[in-house]
C-alpha cells in the first residue's frame, strides 16, 4: 500500500481496509466526536464484526461529550465496555475522527459532504507516529467513561499527574525525585497530596484508584 492513500466513501473504505480491520494484532484506537462516523447503513456493524474476528488484545476509544447525547449511544458505549474496550471522554472538542491500527496505519476522516466522506489512510511511520502521539496527549487528559458519567473525576494538576506516572514506574523516591527535579521531601509531600486527592490509603491503592479513574495513562 502507498504511504498515503485517499479513499472516497464508506464502501470504498470498507473494501480497502477489510484485511486491516480483520488482522489487528495489538491495538485498535478510535477517536470520534460521536457514533455517526459511518454514514452508510451497516458500515459500522461491518467494521465492528471484522474487528471482533481479529481477536484484538486492546481497544481504546476516545469520544467527545456529544456521544452521550442519546440513550442509543449510551447503550452502545455500555456494549463496548462489556466487550473489554476502554472508553474515555475527551476534555476538549475533537476536530478529527481517526483510527489507528497497531501503530502502523492511521485513517483520518474528512468532513461530511453530500457526496460522502473522504478518508486519508497513512502508513508512513513518521506520520502515523505523530498522529498516535497526538492521540496519547488527548487520552492523557481524558476521563474514564464511568467516572465522567458519575462526575467524580479528581482535579489533578500537571505536576500531580507527573508524580502519578513516577509512582507507576516503580522508581524509588530518590530516583523519582531526581528525575522530576524535586527534593525527596517535596516529592513525598506531593505523593501524600496525591493519595488524599485519590482517596487512597496507600501507594498501591492510589495506583488502583488511578486505573479505575482512567488517570494512569
């Protein structure tokens, strides 16, 4: 496949990506404003069936708040969670709908038009890597779906999130403090503040709580 290909319409996209969707090996990433990415009737179900047949190990989906606008969409999200997908709600509006497969291929959707949507499929490593990095940045600040619905997301600033990642790395306090440019005393104080914010009684519980809230990356 050429490194960048323009595809016109859902049907052509399904035809050109049939093998990709059914052979995902490691991770399938989807970024979308809502569930209307596919305009052609049955296209979403076809894509979903192909993904299921691939036996994908990890599925991550990032949506804007618009996805929660109606009951049908909420039921679909519950189904995704039931099938093991991780779903988060973005902190900001999502300007582009994107699919990333195994960090090797990226598909970007163009705007809806009377003649159908155009899609750009890329396999150039530098381009796909850049798109994936942007996704990870948005994912980092997004909220786990269940937490968003409950409205229980703790307010962690950038430094607290950095300390949380340091905790997750398993580094000693001395090593983590040095990497973050903090004194050991300051680092331990920030850890204590983080435990309080997460309502955790230990560092282990903080890690578990962060995972439940979708804060652990």
